[in-house]
C-alpha cells in the first residue's frame, strides 16, 4: 500500500516491535513518523537515525503515554493517517503479590492511553485512516505472572471494539494485533524468560514471532485490503495458541 507521504504515530516506537512497525510504515509510504517513548534517550536517537536512513522524518516525543500532557504533544504533530498504540508496561508478578498502584499503572498505560490518544487524534483523521493497538495472548489465556498485563490487554481489545463501531461513521478503522512470544528486550522483565523462549518447540510454524511479523500485520490492517476488517484482533503467533 502507499501512505502517500502522510504522518503516522507509533507509541513505544523506538525499540523492538514499535520500531519495526515504524520502519514498515515508512516503507509503505509514510513520511513523518512520530515515535513516542518513555525514557531511553539513547535508544530514541538511534531509532530516529534508522528511520531517517529509510527516508522517514522522525519526531521524538518523550514521556509517559498515560499523561495528558504527553498525549497532547503526540496529537499536536498530526493529523495522522495511522495511529499505533504499541507502548506497554506493567508489573510482572503473581496476582497475590500485586498492589493497587500496580493495577493503576498498568491499566492506564496499556488500555486507558489508547482511549485518550484516540480522543486527541481521531477528530483530525481523514476517512480511510486506521488505529491499531498491539495486544498479546495474555488477553484471553492465563500466562504466568501476567495477571495485570493480561487484564490490561483484554481491556485494550475491548476498547478497540467500541472504537471500531463509534469511529465507523468517520471512515476510521480500529483493530488490534496480538502477538505470540517475541524475543525482544521486553522479555528481560519476565522471570520465566527461558521457558517462554522454549515455546518455539511447540509452535507449529517452527519459530518465534519476529517484530517484522507484527509489523506486516499492522501494515495489512492499515491498507485498503482490510477495509472490511473492523474491531478485530488479529493473532500472529505461528499457531501457538491453537494447541491445547
């Protein structure tokens, strides 16, 4: 597809899956690429250079995506043809070891932020634009130490469904992509990282999901070919979740 030199937004866009999505959107024709990130300035500058080398014009926005001031700054660089909420955080621990502040932090960044960003950006988005949220299998499967993030991703997918219906009259689509285990820096926060990586042994595709796999799915959902895909969560896991 061609994004015709338009502007796109990717939260959590300076590393891993987010950066892969940003680069794919540049290859799809996007020109200005707004990359939201939380605190790693070095990684952000490196990502900007990579985007620039691909022909994009990177704009870096630093801060917690759950804060109104950050959402306002992200929106100020629009209007956008594509908005991808990839930023995610959370406390990884058993349910009985969580605290209310952990719930608030995780749900606000992973789910509420999508609604806030949409409120700020959708009014200026043209017909044919897309909003895509990045989810995970923990939204509907029980994964070890994942109660807070999994619940936030379930909420995220629910928000996507509501947005898909309410934004349809504006000609804006909303969908989600749910990935299997992806070997990125985010796995370092999981105490059972090695066990997760061994999931390749039971994945029908015979390998782990890669960031580019997620990026390809996002590209499809933002293309005219997905015009009738609304409010759906596209699972990209190599068939891992099909097995009992």
